[in-house]
């Protein structure tokens, strides 16, 4: 049972934010507190997390360390530089994590995650060793060619939009990374390639990923609603 086992977490925040129009989202304040501080505080305060690492771009390393230095983040063990692809950043985080049996991987760009969702995905992972937060898609999804002409319309009833947190047994995610070939946009894909069943756990529509400036405006509203 994971409650007697160590749970480590990796917050990946080493993206270049190319769709953010020049705004460095991790230092942007939401409800007066920066995105980076917010997400770090959720993990620090979660009773299920024993320790966590944060992955930042080399350029943001000093500023990030300085920002978090006096925030009493007792479970934050290391802040390390990431890599070119998201999976390189996760791997850097995995290599920096102290001994643990479970790993929670989370996008730093999702500051509205809750301790409750982390706990629930961790619980959902107990059966097969892998579970990820996801929500059923609300839009109709079409597949198109390079020419932007529709090839097919997918059956929405079976489609989920994947989020983080994603939780894996440590040995499984390590093996996934050891055998990784090619580019993936989430960690579960590497685990699926091992033949491990990945459980989808109902995430939250407000667990948004800050990708464009419009997301920042939405997150500000969601924050105000949450915090009254
Ligand atoms: O680019 P994408 O939207 O998939 O990014 C999801 C998360 O992964 C973000 O929190 C981003 O900072 C992080 N990431 C990273 N290193 C990269 C690319 C993305 O840590 N090279």
C-alpha cells in the first residue's frame, strides 16, 4: 500500500512557452502568487507527497531558486535544469529524485491542481501501477491532412483529453524511460509501450494547462472563484 511507501513528485516547468507570446508563465502572478510558487505549494502541502523536484530551463534556474528559497518548501529536494523535449525534462527529474516507490509527474503549467486530485490519481494507480488524470473531450475532434482537409471525424464518446498528474510505480516509469524510443507528449505513452495498463482517472476541467495568454486570464478567474 502506497501509504507506507515513499511517493516522490516531479514538477516539469522547463518548457519554452512558445505559444505564450513572450510571457514567462511560471513567474506570472495568479491571484497575487506566481504560478511556480502555487504549484510548488500544492505539492509541498499534500500529505501524500514525501519529496519533490522541480525542473526549470537553464535560463530560469537562478530566478526560480531565488523565488522559492524562503517559501518553507520542506519537501523540495532539488531544482534541476530540463531538456529540449518534455520527456528529457521528466528524465532529468527522475534522475534527481531520491529513493521512492511511486512517482507523481505534473506539468508546472497546471497550477490549479489540487491535493485531492493528486491523492485520487495515486489511489487509482494502485491496481496496475499507472494512472493519469484525464477528462472526456467536449469538442468534436477531426483528423486532417497537411492540406487541412478533413480525413475523418473521430468518435468522441471514447476520447479523453489527458492532463497531469500522472502517477506511476517507480520501477515502471524507469523502465519506460530506459526503453523509450521516439518523441512522446506524455509519460503514459512510454508506459503503454511496455504493455502496462494505464488507468484514466477523471481529472478536472479547471485543471487547465497555461498555454496561451487567454489561459492566464481564465486561470485568474478560476483562482478568484476557488479562493473566494
Ligand atoms: O509543451 P507542453 O505543453 O507539453 O508542456 C507541458 C509541461 O511540460 C509544461 O509544464 C512545460 O513547462 C513542461 N516542459 C518541460 N520541458 C520541455 C517542454 C515542456 O519541462 N522541454
